[in-house]
C-alpha cells in the first residue's frame, strides 16, 4: 500500500522568508505522481504543483517548487518569499494508479 | 465554468437517518472520488469510480454507498447515519488517474446528532 508522511503538524514562518514543508512517501512502484494542495481556512482544496516520478527536473509553479529526491522518497514543497496569504493547511498527496492518497497535512502560519 | 458541484453545502442529520450527497462535474472527467475530512486531519478516500458503471471502495467505505450511472454524476449515499460520519465530504474528479490534477468541489459539511 502507498503511504504519505508529513511530519510537521505546524510551522510558523516570518513573512518574506522561504519555507520548506516536508513530505516523504512509500511505494514500490516506478510510476507515480506527487501533488501538493493548499487548504485555506475557507476550506476549499487548491492545487499547487505536480511532479511525475519520471520527471527529471523539479517542478516549479511561480513561488512554489517541489524538491523531488527520488532515492530518498521525498517530495518537499518550497515556498519562496512567503506571504500572509500563504497561511493555510498544506497536503502532500501521491497517486500510483487511479487513487490519490493524502498525508495528514502541515498547518503553516505566516507571521507579519 | 462550474467544475465540480456538490450539494448540499451543509446538513444536519439525526442518528439513523439517511441522505444522499450529490456531486456533478461538467468537465467530462472519467475519474471521480469521494473523500471525507475529519477535523484537523487529512482526506480519506471513501469510494471512487473510473467511469460510468464502475465503482470501487477506498480506505473507509463502511456506512456509505455510491453509484455512477452517468459520466457527470457520482452521488454518495449515507445509510443509517452515525455520529462517526460527522465530517466534511469532498467530491473530486480528474481526467486521468496518474498525473491528472484533481478538481475538488467546495465540500459538504455533515453533522450527525
């Protein structure tokens, strides 16, 4: 079975600093995908970034980048120049076939 | 551009009552999912479907049923509601299983008293 682990229940970061949210995964498959989603206090799920297991370069989307280390089975999310609006829950997720499995999330709070 | 639409957004049920959460998507996506999110937790997969007429269980299917008679609709049925089913329910869809962005509905908050 596939498993996603997010070991940081909560983080506090000063505004404008960079932040790294940790995510490790466990799978024996060669083909899989890794996602990060943001959930603000309003509750909706917002797609941030995707990395395929065969992608050689780390995915980037604006201020978001995914630090993909395949050998270590980690897929950390890096947010550069954090903003107050980045305060939210962040979920790492993995898809191996048709199912997407989520981690327990990290609550990020940006301090002005 | 409606995307994934869930109804109702809020509902209070009494123990033992039944109800159906509706989910419709207008993106012609083959894959549809139902997740539940308990307070402060991640999302757990209840049921999913890879196309009309095909459904399968996820991690936490007990107490729920689904059907997929059309590509667009994927209703979730709660039979004999229990307080443990108090949660926020998300419907989601994607075009392809691996690598496809999951599009979420806004969620349905269900309370069972």
